[in-house]
């Protein structure tokens, strides 16, 4: 089996670099799975009502959570060497790219 990962971001607002949640399911060659899900404090604590209506995450839910750079070592290890899928790939890969750019983080090798 080819290793793969499925990702799903939620954002606080319409800025793609405003991730407030990330879920990943990583599948290894042997079929074993790792499920990972974290709330993320976005760099700006502005939550658009339309986004909150979709995912239900509010500022008070993430105010004491880590920002994305603190999670990047875990996230990158789950994505490294895997094909990455997403239900809405344009959105989720856009959030990943914008967030990496925002914090000047390296891409997954």
C-alpha cells in the first residue's frame, strides 16, 4: 500500500492563514493508521461568524492552544513521505501553504 495522509483544516476567518483546527489521518504501508486532531490558535483572533457557523469553533476554544509553528514538527512527520489528500484540496492545501508562508516554516521534504 502506498502511504497517504488525509488532512482537514478549519479556519477562523476567510484568510487562509487563519487555521483554528487541523485533523490528519495518516496511513502507513502496512495499513496502520494514525489519527491526529488539534485545535490551533490562529495568528489573529478574529473569527468570522460565517466560519463559526460552519465549524462551531470559537475564540475561547483556542485562546490557550498552541499556534501552528508549535504543531509543525508533528504535522510534518505525519505528512512526510505520504501522498496527501483532502476532501476540498484547493482549500486545505491553500491553508497549509498560506500558514507555512505566514510563519516562514519549511515545506515537508
